[in-house]
């Protein structure tokens, strides 16, 4: 009887923990609405800004979840996105075709992502090691592309060329289409189950016949697709590209995934919706602190404290149940 009570209590605790990120998002949205009403802020305009700020991070972070589920990470996502956007802008400058620009963004991002995983397989290195090296190479590539094809400081796509797709409706269509692909692959195909197994215990997964290199290639390909779409949406939102384009995306992705309740260790408790919940929560939190007239320094400190708190709770919750690596 005591064992039953313990099991029920543990089940309830885990259920509450799994719903905590969604509950946090609801609370933040309620606070945002309360501040907006009290301060007589244009709510539709503010919500549009929130979606504009969130959609790119959601797209990139959703793809990155496939990498993080394996227990790895990629710190070159922001640099990859910048290079892909620059290449897409250059292709548009020569073809004046939005379709060709989209194709160039996606192809560049996928190739760069796959290069990281293939190099890791060839040299038998952890994937995150190759992403560190790739980060340096991509930062150098950004300077070279801007210096060769731009004015020395920027590469620009005419604003009128992308004005027709710089709408919330178009961005939501792209976002929902990519989310549908990721949810299907993660939740309904064996790829998602195998990645969770590999992230939870790579030794047992390898002994069961799972190929870590193959899973890493699939994960990086899907993540690259998200980076390419994010690069394309970045051009539509801010058609003037510089070396600072997407500079904060890498950190925003990590924070969004953690805010969404996904453990940094990956494994069985990984959730594909964590990126969406986390990115929206992070953006709402930023808007609330802006309404409270907090300066950027204090805002960053608040985010850092919440980030550390969520990571601590997440790791502490899994210490007794995670299998040894």
C-alpha cells in the first residue's frame, strides 16, 4: 500500500513537472495582458511584435531539439544561419528570385549542418567538438562573404522585394509546415524513439544496434532545414544583413529549449514542443520587463537566474532516474 502511494505521488509530481512550462507560458501571457491593459498599450501591435520575434527562434530551436535529444548540442547555429542568409541574399542579387533565395538558404544550412556530423563520424569525435571548429570557420566565412559581395559592412536585399512575404500570415504558414514535419518525425517515426534512447543511454543504444552516426546525420539534416528556413525568414524581416545578423540565435535557442522544460541532457524526457513554449515564454518575459521599464542589464540578469533555476530543477529531477552514460 505504501508503495502504491509512493508511486502515485511520484506520478503526480512528474505530471506537474511536465505541465509546468505550459503553465508558465499561460501565467506570463496573463501578466502581459494585465500590464498591457493597465498601461493602455496597443495589444494587437504588441502581439504581432511578439510573434515576429519568436517565430525565427521557434523554427531554429525546433530543429535543434533533434540534436539536443541525442545529448549533444550545436553552438554554430547562429553563425550557420548568418552564412546561409548571406548566401541567400547573394543568390537573390543574381537571380532576383525568392524561390532561388529560399533554396540557397536551405541548401547552405543543410550542407553546413551535415558537414559537422560527417566530420565527427570520420574523425570519431563528439559532435559538439566539430561544431566549435565550425563556429570559427563560419565566422571567418561571414567576413569573407560580406567583404567580397557586399559593401564591406552589409549585404542588402531590396525591401520591396520581400515586402509581400514579410507578413505574420506567411511566417505562420512556414512555421506550422515545419512544425508538422518535425512533430511527425519526432513523435510518429522511429527516429524520435531511437534518438531518445541514444540520448538517455548511448551505451545501451549502441549495444542494441543503433547507429549513433546515422542518427546524428538525420538530426543535423533536420536542424539544418530549420536553420535555412530561419535564414530565409530573417531576410524577409530584416533584408539588410551584416556580420551581426543572427548573432544571438545560438544562445536564444538554448534558452528557449530549457525554458520549454526540456532537460539539457536530452534523452527520454525530450519534447518537440519545448522550443515553441520556451521561445514564446522568453519573448513574453522580455516584453513584460520592457513594460516595467527595466534596463537591458537587469533583464539579462533575470533571464540568467531563471535559466539556471530551470536547469537545476531539470537536472535534479532526473538524477535518480537517468541511466548511467
